[in-house]
C-alpha cells in the first residue's frame, strides 16, 4: 500500500513538472515572438500606401520571424475589430 501511495505521488509530481516545463516553453516562445515582432518596427515606413520598397533591414527583420508567430499575430489582429464592437475588416485586392 505504501508503494502504491509513493507511485501516485511520483506520478503527480512528474505531471506537475511536465506542466511547469510546458508553461516555461510557451512563455519563452511568446517572448521570442514578441521580440521578433518588435524588430519589425523598422518596416513601419513601408506599410503605408505609396511607400518605397522595403529596406534590407526590414527584409532581414521579416526573415527572422517564425512562421507561426506571424500567422498567430495576424489571426489575433483580425479579432480586434470585433472586440471593439466594429465590423470585421474586409480588404479587397486592387
């Protein structure tokens, strides 16, 4: 019986350790994504209509962003209008 309790406690502690480690990995990924997105500030002059071609610095910053980071950011950005009680954005190709 003592061995069973010990096994249960061991499994519980192992599960807790896995959860803590997973949350640390997610936190690290979020920080990395946030830093990468901040690096995109150099691209700001190139995202307005009539702007010149993107600089090499902007292209380098864009290359360094993880694909999932960029896609998740765009998905989240698309949800902001509804959170502000505004209609969803609809962008037609010109």
